[in-house]
């Protein structure tokens, strides 16, 4: 499966860092220019974000809620692929800006096109995100 190979490569080389701090910007190379990223309604970041610039802005707002003193850890627990979609179960461990520990499980559904991420549907416990990170 093309999608499976593409996303596995993303997971193996750490390019799923698009959901964490990406100082060198290389993880964003994995996004298509017309990427679409959907965030659940319960989040202050909710909605459909269209285009790489909008997704970069979304990521900047999201990672701004985390402490820069504690490294973010992303554990990809499971990848399942079908056609051009790949689903990833992910646990993110970090700290909020106030130092409170943050451990949350995410489910990302990625649509891969031409070896890049073209679409993302993000599922997360938005209440916990709000209570811990203020988002």
C-alpha cells in the first residue's frame, strides 16, 4: 500500500513531529501545499484548516501551550492503512506551560497523496486538552 509505506516512513524518521515543536521546519515538508487539517468541535482550535500556511498557524498555536523546558515525547502505538488512508494511535507526553504533566491519546487519520500528508482528521479528548493546556 502506497499510503502505508508513506506514513510508515514518516513515523520511522520522526516526521510525525508535525504535531510537536519543529525548530528546523523539516517535518512540514511532509505536508502537501493544499493540506486540510480538521480539529474536533470541542477544541478552541476547532474547525477545518486549509492550506499549509493555515496548518502551520494551527501547529504554532497548539505547541505554544506546551512547556519548552520539557521535551515532548510522541509514541506511535499503532498504524493501520487502507487505500490512501493511514490511521495512527498516538500518545503524546509533555508538560503544559505551567509545568503540569500532560499525557493524552490521539487518533490521527491521515490521507496520503504523492508521499505527502494531504488531509488529517484529529481526534483527542478535548476536555482534557482544555483543562491541562488551556486550549
